[in-house]
C-alpha cells in the first residue's frame, strides 16, 4: 500500500509534496539528509515510508501491523504471480512494448522486466546484498522481446524455488535494505505484493491493447496483502 493511501484511509491529516515538481519540497528533503522517497517527516524526524510496522510506530498508532500471511503463504502467492506473468507476457504484441504505462515514463517492456527484478533484488538481499533503489530502476535490453523477459523470469522463479527449498527461510532474519534492516517476513510480503501489483497491471494492459487472456489471477489471489486500492496511481 502506498504511503499516501495508508494515511488517507486512516483519516490522518498530512501534506503531500512531489519533490520532483516542487523545488521547496526537494530542498526540505535535502535538509533532512534524505535522498530517496517516499518519506514521512515530522519536524526534523523522519522515516522511509516503506514499512507499515515502522509507520505505525512513528505515528504512535494503536493498531496491529505486520504481514497477515505466513511466509509459506507468501511464497505460494509470489510463485503463483510469477507463473501467471510468465504465461501472460508473451501475449503482448511486440510493437506495443515501447508504449508507456499510464501516468509514468515506464515502457511496457520495462514493467515486464521490473516485476521479476523486484524478486531478484529480494533474493540478493537474503544473501546479504543490500537492497538499493537502483535495483528497481534497472532496465532490460532495449530490444528485449517478451519471450526474453519471460525466460529471465523463469530463471528468477527457479532461483526463488531453490531458495525456499534449500535456503535460510527464517522469518525473523534481518535483511539489509536502503530503508534499514527488515525482517525476511516483512520484505517477502513487500516483494510479493509489489510483484503482484505489476502482474495485475499487466493484465489490464493486455485488455487495454485488446488482447484476450484467461485472467489467471483474481481478487482472492490478492487478499490479505497490503495492495494499493488502484491498479494505477492516482
């Protein structure tokens, strides 16, 4: 769930600043010593708006936070999301891959790659490599087709399954990220809904381009995950 959405649904008053469009907002961000967003600030105190648990603690809210689904349930969901994506990606006409998704400068090709890259970044983090925002900005080859991206995704899925079968899956183990150490359980939840949201978007993009498909994912597949309310921001 996006930070803005998290605050709005709880009726919390806040001022949202687009630091890319507002020089004053960018200057305020710099004064805090912060170089990435989203950030929730109060005076000189701030946290990154990535962890629901940390947001709840920062705001002093009296509510339960943390993943609703167990690690095995999250594993099964994310594996299903990747399986769906591998089947759906090749349905997109190649001549459409340069088109941008609604509301942001990201091509269909880049979105397809990104939905697997977030899983690869999680797997790197569980091996001790700090998860950084730059990992999420990586792009596929400019001429990559959907068969290429699906093959990349299949490799990520195999690596994910091998980790679950043979790796360290201790839920409380701390993994290094750009917004502080996070438990494996929390980062697995974030990775699951993040990738799932992009598969959800891909299904809509196919429909937008007039491509029929069997809609392998439904509302039940996203239940009990902190999914954004909207398929697209705004």
